[in-house]
């Protein structure tokens, strides 16, 4: 009888416990559905605690960046869910030869806001000390204005809409022309503010800012590429007759290199009164050895990369020549079935190994430590200086990586420096490399902001 009573008690307890557990789970589900969702806007986030408050060195205070109207921000959120469509150089050429203004209109009206939406969200992940810089607010608002301008156009455009669209693209291109300069000034202003407060720029803050700037700048490069292709193919901009938009299907690498060298030499003459000579050799292993090295590419992108490298090499070479005879710059261009490699070498004394990693940081300049006086002089200068605010090499690397290439530097301290530009030979193997916003993006910023303690002793190089 005692055993039967125990069994009866156990069954009643089990039934009662399952009812309680079901009731608790129902309440939890109800609370989850009624809980407000974060819209990634710290100024209006209703989630407690806000998901962005958990980010080390980040703030969810409403006064950092001005709040955006909810109707506009909801559209930004909607477009951030779309995945951007990367185009290869082959796609750009095919589109330029076969598409119509209406097809290009429909693609850009969807694609450009998609690419901008990701960047707009990521402005909220920046450290507060950078967010509060006036130029950051200005750049964010310019991107938001472009986003709204494009979405204002109808799905089915009339001929007048197509003309207005071209005018809007011209204004957009002009609006974002100085984005790099504004961001460089904002980053430097942040750096000087930290110095004034006797604080150091820790590695976590610098890494997070670098990550954002890489994504912002390559988005700008990609959007400008889309706009230029439309305007040069379908708009009023006059393209070179042999080009498809801004792409030269038979870009002469050596000719572009020499053009960049000549421009840097003129700049060097203005500052130093002299410049080093150049020795140029090439090797074509993809076709006949004596054939010129040609491939489909954007000449202006290649010119930008070479010009920045020549600027640095010339300045170092001329300053080194004060100790003796001036050495020449040497350039080697090689083409294979897979890659085109451009090697630019100087004998200007090289760079210490401990400084190599700094060359591609936005807060570093090859001219050395940037003081406020130098930064102000660069901003007010009417001519392009040989040493600027420290974003020439990082931007050049982004231009190389945009179509799946790369830019790297190797140096022998005391002797000289070799800089390598790697580009894809085949146009179908060179799709755009553009950032994608996802649920993991905020996690990336959090991880990059945290300064982890090393697990090795004597880590200094």
C-alpha cells in the first residue's frame, strides 16, 4: 500500500511539474515576442541593455551622432538586408557594350543604396570620440542624402527621369569627391584630441577605426565605379573612344607606369628641385616576350597606385642623396596567364622591420610623426604635398584589392624598399571585392576593439 501511494504521488508531481514548465515556457515566448527589437540606432534603441552598449569602448548615448528620421532609417535597415552584387571587369565591359540606359538605371537604383546602407549602419559602431567629430557627422549625412536621392526615383522611369537620374549621379559624384580628405582630417582631429587629453591611441581603437575606413573607402570606390560607368557609357561624360566607360580593354601597363612617374617627378621637382631617374624593364610570359603588356583594367586606378608609391620613393631617394650620389628607381613589370606584377624598387635606405606594419595604417605617414602644424599645412596647401596625412598607401592597397589584386611592401633596412602591385590578368577572374553587412558585423567591431594580452614574452619586433 505504501508503494502504491508513492507511485501515485510521483505521477501527480510529474503532471504538476510539466504544467508549471509549460506555463513558464509560454511566458518566456510571450516576453520574447513582446520585447522591442534593436534597430542598430543607439539614439533610439529600446532594447535594455542595448546590444551596442556591450561593445567595449562604444557608446549608446543619443548625443553622439544625430538621430535619423525613423521612416528613413527603416529603409536603410531594409536595404542592409540585401546582398550587394559584385561585378567583374568582364561584367562591366559586357554591360557597357550591350546594356541600355534604362537597364543601367534600374540596376544602380537598387545596387547603390544597398552598398550605402551597410556603411550607414556601421557609422554607429565607431568609437564615441570619433563619432563626435563634426566631419564624421558631415560624411554620414552625405551618404544618407545620396541614399535618399536615389530612392526618390520611380521604378518605371520616363525619359525625363533618366535625364534627371544622370544629373543626380553627377551631383552624387561631386558630393563624395572629398570623402577621404574629410575622414583623414576627422581621424587626425581625434588623434590630437586624445593627445591633448594625455591619452594614447590604443591598438583596439586604431584597429576598429582602420576596419571601418577600409570598408567605407572600398564602398566609395565601388559606388564611384558604378556611377562613372553609367555616366561615361550612357551619360554626358565623354569617354576615350577605345575605352568602355572607364575601363581600357587593352590597358598598357608600362604607359600608365611612366605617366604616374612623370607626374610624381614634377611634384618632386617643385619641392626639391630634382628627382631620381627611372629604369624600366618588362617580361611578358603570357604572350610573346617582346609584346607589350596589355590587359583590361581601369587606368586611373593603376595610375593612383603607382603615383603614391613613386611619391614615397622619390622623397626618400632625394633625401638619401644628400649623403651622396642619387640612385635610380627601378621598375619591373611581369605578366603571366594568372597575374600582372609590378615591382617598384629604390635604394633609399629602406624601412625598419618594426615599421612595415604601420605603412598601411591611416594614422601613420611615411613622413614620420604627423604634428598638428603639418596636418594644417597639408589641409591648406594649394599644391599636392609629397607627404600627406597618411592615407595614400592604405587607399592604394584598397584600389588593388578592389578587383582581387593586392599591394605589398618588402624592405631591407639600410639598403632600400621593394613595393609589389599584384593584379589579375584575366578580366573574368577579377570581380569586385566589396563589404557585406551581416549579423556578425557588430561582433567584428567588438572583437577588433578589445585589446587582448599577448601570450608570448618579448613581442616587440
